[in-house]
C-alpha cells in the first residue's frame, strides 16, 4: 500500500479507538509531510529521516509500506478494531448532526472532517464546535463563529453538504450560550449541558426544559452527561425528571440525541424507552472530535436498533430537504 494511505489509516483507527490525540496527530502530520512526494523522494531514506514531521514510528511505517507490506502496526490496529459493527439501521443513516473541528476542541481541520464524512458516504455533516463559555474547549466567540460560517459556506458540493452549526452550552438557568441572532443563522443547533451536572433534580429538570422550550434548538445533546468508560474515568448521570424533559422535547420538535461515543452511551437504554413513549424524535450522532470518530455511528445505530427506535423517528435518516424543513421550524 502507499505510505500515505498507511499513515492516514493508522491515524483514523487510532481516532476511532479514542487513543491519545498526540499519537493520532503524529501520523496525520507524517502523512501531510510526505503528501505529493515522488517514489524517488520517498525512497531517499536519509532525506526522509530529516524531513520535519517524520519520527521513528512513522518512518518505520513508511519503510514497511515501500517494501510492499501492510505495516505491522496497521495490522495490529485492524485486528483491534475487529469487524465493523453493523445493523440494518446503520445503513439508513444519511448524516451526522454533531461533530467538532480544531476550531474548538477537535483534532483536525474542517476539511479533513469533510473528507472523512464523504468517505463514509454521508450526505451531510453538521459542524458543531463549542460555544464561548466552554473555554477549556476553546469555544467560539460570536466573532469566531461568524468567521467560521464563511468557511463552512464554501465546503459543500458534489452530493455532500456541510451544515453550519454549534454545540451551544446550556447555562445553569437554561439559557443558551450564544447570541440569539447567530443561532438563528445556523443550520443546526445542538444544545448540551457541560457544567454543574450534579444539580438537584428540580433545578436540572427546569434547566433542560427551558432550553428545549426556547424555540432555538434542534437536538438535545448527551442528555444525562454520564461517562461509563474510557480515559476520562466514569461519571454518574445527572438527576432529572426524564418524563418532563422528553415531554418538552416532543412538544417542541426537539430531537433527543443518541450519542454514539462508547464512553457516553447516552441516554441510557431505560431513558431511550421513556423518550420513545413520549413521542420524541431522535438524532444518532457521533460527537466526533477527529475524522476517525465519525464512524462511531456504528455504535449509536446498534443501540437505537436494539431499543426499537423506528427509523422514521431518527432525523439523521432523513434526506437533506426534509431535515432542513424540520430545522427551519426552530429558527
């Protein structure tokens, strides 16, 4: 295989398994460093070792690929990844409404996220970087979001649409952490709570119901905030009146996100059942922070199918025209 392809696939698989961001970034940097090099330049080992962005591990991968082998590290990663998870529902998903780029806390540029979404066969992807109060995630000020909108506008075409968006923080009082005028300009608004997750049941319920009832949001993201595995440790779900929150979602046409990240598995299965009973719409999203994580939709589709969520109530199975018609009702 070509060394560039080997380095890129390694980076993608490292991202999918949520490995160290520095590790996956090293392989993407190396892939960029050799992009466009001729066969002769690639085989000049001494010059290659001196090239910025090439380290010992990436150099070894390049040499194995040049020798006609699938690099051993890639073989190991493929084995760890296993057979791709599959479900009948996964094949019906047309896109993803929750993703991040290096404009906030994502690992790569917007264009690499677009390339990965196209490669997965997505018809659309919403770019939903964080809002300003989430400083630890380099959230977008109104000025930066306006700048991003200009870039997003030029990255669609040939059967793929990059939707403008935001993951807006739900403030403690249920307000939304972005200018209302800007929220009205976006294609997709995902709203999530990222702080004060241990609020008492009553205040947390009122907080989420107010956000859902604002008329500004399309998707309620990772509703309980729980973590069940992974490098960040575990975190219990927020305490809330799920029936009240999901009743508000159903009344205002807000989709409940089925977050596909294995460390979240949010909402829990029992709350998916409550949302189903309430008549809610759903959105199966990757919450990807790197290109390789867009494929985590496999996990979300598998959970939704197991929970018996009908495909037509999942907005990410809808064609773009129907999706836009639905989001327009929240603007």
